[in-house]
C-alpha cells in the first residue's frame, strides 16, 4: 500500500506538467474548435531558445525560463498567423493539416541548428528528496506541482474574473453571437494562442528541467502527452484537462513501478483506448456537452 500511495504522489507531481500541456491544447481547441498539431514542436523551439541562452551566455535558470517562454510564444504566434488566421473559419481540416506541415518545419529548424542528440539544460532544483513519514517527495517535483497549481489558479482568475476571460468564453460558446456583441474574434484568438504558448513554455521548462537535458524528440513527446491528457479529460474542458493530466501521470507512475519502464507509454495508450471505447467524451467532456444541450433546449 505504501508503494501504491508513493506512486500516486509521484504521478500527481508529474501529471501536473501534463495538465499544463493539455490546458494549452484545450485553450486553442475550445476557442477555435481546431486542433493545433504543432503545439508540441512550437514549445520545443522555445525550449531550445532557452538552451541556447544557457549554453552560449551561461545564464541561470530564471533567464532560461524567460527565454523559453518568449521563444514558445513567438513560435505559437507564427503558427497562429500561418495555420489559423490565414485560413478561413470552419476549415478545421485545412488548419490541422497545415499545422502538421509547420510541425515538420519547426523540427527541421531545430535539427539543423542543434544537430546533437541531447543538450544540457539547467536543472530545476537539486536532486534532493523530502521525507514525510514513509513517503518521499522529490524537490523538483514539488516545484513543478507548485508552479502548475499556481498557474492553474491564475488561469481560472483570468477566465472568470476579467473582461478578456469573458470574451474568450463568449467566443468559445458562440463565435457568431460574440461577433454581434462587438468582440474582436481575431484579437481574442491571437491572445488565446499567446496564452496557450506561454503555458506550454512554462511546462516545457519544468519538464526538461527535471531531466536536465533536452532532445529534438521533445516536440513529439509533448504533443502526444498533451493530446492524450486532453482527450482523457474531455476536449474543450479546462478542468477536464487538469484531471486528465493528473490521471495520466498516476497511471504512468503505477505502470512504471509494477510493470517496468518499457510499459509506461503502452499503459497510457491502453488507458486512452479504454476511454475512447467506454467514455469517448472524457472525464468532463460529456458533462460540458450535456450542459450545452440543456442551454440550447432552453433557447
């Protein structure tokens, strides 16, 4: 039982970073109803900008974190201008295909300028463990969880206590009605992309900082983890994205302990398969869909 609880604690800590990735996907999908496949590579490009600052200028963790977030935001804006702003509303398939093409472009840029397999990255914290009774918590995992929790709270305040959050939710619910109310949908979409990319940049810094190294495969990895967590929680639901990320982290931690590292990703895919068969709406997606149908019936 101690091992099971320890694995749950580790999984929640790691799953908090998956939740940030899933929130980034959810913000874009919730506002535009389009899937951005180049989200992972764009935040990977930001992480390599941070790596460049670390290697060339020998700067510390804060400067690297700022560079990572700025690089991710600029890459996200680049994707938004090419794949979403330039393609008419409703062309979801065209946007998805073009974002996949940008994925290939961003990965090629990284491999050209960073040809080595791995590069060092400033560690998030000393590799020390905090003992709480029979349980151990890694310091870097605690920092990751605290940052993810703080950002989630700030995001909730932004969405439900500001005019921008109101506009964002209005565009997500009904873009046509939002336009009639005078909301600039293009501007809201632009800032939604920037916000999602900033969250992705923070998630990339936290995840890579725990490993203290980065590879060009991080973009593919981040895309898979973010998409799986979003689909587990329910597409378009931010609370669902958080729950999906935490659930994914716990399942991976348990499978790694009881089955071995080689079964970690297989367990994640098996969990996604079970959800697609028995609960295709995810943990929170079906609740959101029922609420939307009830609202339409009242109208």
